[in-house]
C-alpha cells in the first residue's frame, strides 16, 4: 500500500493542532487559564457607612473597598444563583436572595459587618429575584414562582403574608414611604400596586410591552409618590402608583437592566445591555449623558449617597466606578 507522506504529515499536523485547541478549550472552561471568565455581578449595594460595596454573583457574596474597589473578602452562600442584596434600614443585616432554579428560592440573612449567617428562609419554590425591607425586622421577597412573601425575623418558621396575582416571574419590588403600599413588576409586563395591610391588589398598570427588570422610587419629593420602571421594551416609565397614572416615558437606544435615582432626584441612572450608563432627565424625559462602563452587559447600578458617583456591575465579574 502506498502512503502519500506529504498528506500524512499534514494530517498529523492538523490532528496535533486540533488536539492543542481542544486542550486549550478544556483549560479555559475549567478555570485553569488566566483567561477564565468570572461570574457576572448581578446585584450590588453600598454599606451604610459608604465605605464598602457588597456584590453578589454565582461565586457568592464579595465585599470590596470604596472607592478603590479592591476585593477584601468573599462570603460563601448556599444558593447557587444569587440575584439580589439589600441592607436592613438599621444597617445591621444583609438579606441575600437567590436559589436553585426550579427547586427552591432562598434568602440568607447575614450580620453586618461580620458577615455571619444568622438564618435562612427557603419557602419559595423557585429563585428569589428581589428583596425589599419594610423595617428593621420585616422584609419582602419576590420570586420566579410568581409569589411575594412578607417575613418577620421574630417569626422565622413561615412567611406572615403571601401575595399572589402575577402570572409570571416577579423581578422587582419597591416599597413606598408609607411602608404600606408595595409596587411589584416582572415578566408579565405589569406594574402592580398592593396594600400590605390587607394583602389585596389595589391596581395593575400595563403600559409596558416587554418584561420589566427594575423599579426605583424617586427620593425626597413632595406630593404624590413617583416611581420609575425599566423594561425590555427599552423604555423607562414614570408612574404615580397611588392614583394609577403613567406620567411620561423615555425610550433608550439600548435595553435598561437596572435603574437608580441620584440622591437629589434630578436624574435617573440606567445600566444597559450594551455596557453603557445612560443618565436621564425625568422631567424633560431625555438622555443627558451616555457613559461607557464596561464591555458586556451592565446588570446592576447604585449611587453613592455622599459623593454621587455611580457603581456599576456586570459581565465577567466587572465592578466599576463611573463619575457622571
């Protein structure tokens, strides 16, 4: 049998290169390379004193210094997917929400600044997507299982209230200053207003035409409360939920994933799927600034209470500071 040595050598060379490529791929996806990707930052918040940042991802809860954003420690959590983190009003506790998809929804309560696990709430049947504190001992959770639950730290066994009405996953909660009126939103495209005392739905507002990702209440304004919502239809809409009115809206060039108000309520800051931050004038309903924050998706945004700078987290574990 005759063998074409040139073709044979080329084939061997190709096999070697192919094997090397597979080896490189294996190393990449097993974290053995410097190029291994980190889990995206899905939520972040400032500590009460403004000197630290806590951020969550699939690798747990990370604590960073501010403004240097140097990682100081990592706190392991039991949930494999984390979606939200909120400090209690007195700053003594952190509630971290997440879960194991289609299995359970978990909220872990940690002490701050020690970061020690105090207790765990796991009554949801799917991942927890949002947490909102009512006061120092009570907080609300919203889940992919379409339920909102109210918990009391002094009654650990079961939730003290459950709200049902959303037809799909709930992604955002916002509590008005009266601590009695709750706003919720999610994949079913509705913004819903609830009476926490009675547990009844007051109204549903349905102007969005795609999933709603985030809600944020306008701080420090007189008159009727106003909230902003951000959705997959690329709009940020402004609402007066106590009278069921949509006031105005602005359409962005890219889908907003999270929003926050500047402390003086003069602007809304939106983190978007194109890695940019868009600063919106809520009265003129126009974008006043577009700032590059990262390559990839910018999942979460927060505003520092005193220096006014923007914290943004997203793809590949990126966490950065943006000065508007």
